[in-house]
């Protein structure tokens, strides 16, 4: 089964961190990615550019509107993701607990919904 | 403070106290005949709610335990009568409180059936992953959501696991009895393993250098004490309790002033909790002469050898290696083999430790087993195998869930890179 680990950063916790903590965090994320690759669970993953750079598209009064910023005003914003292959949710949660981003926010674990044939259409 | 508030407070405290000390006893008593744990829990919850209403008005009964048991029994009968629907429960509350008040004279001591309850929780018919959670819920009254977090499981999944286990006990004839430990010693092993699982949740280091608990240490110690008291002739419960006490005694030395992880070797033994260590040593003295050595007594003996340096002498690594040899012979576990390799490296050098680790290489379970990579990193680092150490540190860092341990590994990796740059 595949699971999406959504890495959520808390702006207050990140702002309070020292520069060297952030540097260590980058190193820890690299090690975490390598450990997932070595264990054969890694599918892919990426960090996202900061939430304030987001654009959000909504329909308002029948009109398509583009707004600056993320879809919800919150101190906690999506900062990156990993897609992993794990035999069960328990294993996915083990990997989520190891994510170096946990102390700076949260990790949401969502199972990928499998729609037969869904990924065969490209071409 | 007005008098009735005081009574309310006192009554609340009495209820809380009864909940903490009598929960498992009451559940065991209520479920002894029916084996229906879910019903016993519901009935007891109602009894506690009733106590919080009745005790502030009428005073705390002479025996809160007996009062709660009677109240819970009546609720259980009530549920049964009403087919477990709880409609119209409220109007009857006042009648019940009056009846209970009148009943107070008929007090009997409550039998302690907790051991039977504990053996039912760790019965072979119950899936191993449910045993420790079931004990925490039925003996200690812990909330399913808290148990779930401690075992890193979603609350919904833990809820289902507990419901399934209780259904099994009720429907599959899991007995509420103490097994004959002469003929079935493995029944006690299953109990002790479940208690140890409670204790070790959240530990990142199998040697017990860093039990960062998620809050279940006290619960495990409570269960450990209870079982050691209820089975005074058995040495292994004493061994388990001693093992947990040794590890717990070092809790104050595991982090430095900045919250950084401190390995067992580097800990200031002055920060260890001496009375707890003494308790553990006393338990060991009581267990060992019984001549039936088991896994937990050996592990406790290893801990005893580790804490010996508080008396000023060096650590006897030869003795520790010998103890790990025995442990490995008993358990055959990867954890024991790993710790044996580490102890060996202290006695014979890092290369000897690496040779011992080779025996483990190739085991697929090690791919995501952090302690293996941490051990390998340490040994390669000490042996001067820079590239291998670097790779192992990275793996250990990537697999670590405890931020403080992660930082300490990153520091060691940085120090290795700094040294090797020259």
C-alpha cells in the first residue's frame, strides 16, 4: 500500500529554532530520505516552497478567483511530502514518527486511494 | 471554602483514589464469572459516575471499593435487564443511591482476582500485540487513546484491537484462572513480556540507556510490582521488576542540561537514583537463589553489572559479555546479539565487535532497525573505518525517532568528518 506523509510545519516553532538547528534539520531530512530508500519504502518526496508563495484558485459567485497565499490562514502549513510504499499503516506510522519534521509541526499520514486503471491512462 | 465544597472535593479525591488503586480489582471481580470485560468496564464507569454524585451528598462510604462493586453489579444487572439500552437510567439513580446507602452494612472484603485477569489478558488466544494494551486498559483503567499513542498506533485501530480481544475472552472461552506454571511456564513469560513491552515503548536503545518513555513507565512498574507480589515464589517477575528499576533509576542521567542524550557509558553515576538501584539489587538477591534463571533475571544481572561502576570501580566487560552469551542462548534475539557485540567491543576492541556484528548482517529485519546502525556506526568509528562509519551514522540518524538522540548522532558524525578532514 502507498501512504502520503504530509509534512506540516508550524511557523512559530520554525521561527523559534536556531540557525544551526535548521542546518541539522536539513541533514536529518537527507539521512531520513536515504534510510527510506535503503529500506525500500521510498517512492518519492519533495519539500515545498514557503506557504506565502502559494496561489489559491477558488470559485466565488460563479467567478474563478486567484488569491495570494495558501488556501487556509494558519500557523501550520504543508511544507513537503513523502510518498512511501509500506505493508500496513503501522509501518507507515513508524516512518512518520521518524520524520525529522515532527518536532517542528506534525506529520499527517494518508493512505493513497487505489482506483483500478487510474495510473494506466497516461501515454 | 464552604463545607459542602470540601465534602465534594474529598469525595472526588476518594473516587479518584479508588479509581487508581482498585480499578483492576473491581474489573477482575466483575468479569470473573461472565468474562465480559466490556460490560464490566461500562458498569464500573457508571459506578464511578454514581459515586461522584452520591459521595458528596452522603459522605464517602467506609469501604469505597465495596460500594463501587455493589453499584457496578447493579448497573450490570440493569444493562442485562434492559437489553443493554440505557434509556430511563436517570430516574432510577436516586433510588439506587438510597439502596446502596442501606446496603453499606453488608460489607465483605473484595477478593483480589487481578492475577487471573492478567493471565486472561496474556492468554495464547489473544494476539500478542493486544496483550499489553489490554492489561493497561483492564487492570489500570487507561484510556484507549493514550494507550494507542504509547504504542504508536492510531486510536481507532487500537480501539478495534481491544474490542476484538475482549470479544475473544468472552466468546472463545479464555479462562479467568491462574495457569499451573509448573506445566505451562510459557504463560508467565507471555505476561512478563507484555509488561516489559509497556515499559520499553518509546525506548530507542535496547540496552536501556535511553528510555524516553511516552509516559507508561510508572504503569509498567505498577504492573511489575503487582505481579511480583502476587507470585512471590516465582523468580522471573522479580527479575523483570529489577530490570525495570535499574533502567528507571538512570532516568535523571540520560539527558544533559541542554536536553541532549547522554549514553550509558558517559552518564554521571551520581545522578542515578540510588534507592531504586538498591531495591533492584534486593530483588535480584531474592530471585537468583531460586535457581531458575530466565531472560529477565539475566537482563537484570547485566544492568546490575553496568551500574556497578557507581561504587568507583571499572565496568567488568568480561562479565557482561558472559551474561549476554547466556541471554543469547536463552532468547536467540537480534537485540541480545547486537548488545553482545557492543559489550565484546569493550572487552576486545572495536574490530572484535564488528566481527561479531557480521553474524547479523544480511538479516532483512535490520534494514530499518535503528539500534543496529547506531551500533555499527559506533564500532566503525572507533575502528577508524571512516567511510563505513559515515554511512552507518546516516542510516542511524535517518531511522531515529527521538530528536535528542538524532542530534547526538549528528554531532558524532560531524566530529568524525571533522577528524577525517585532516
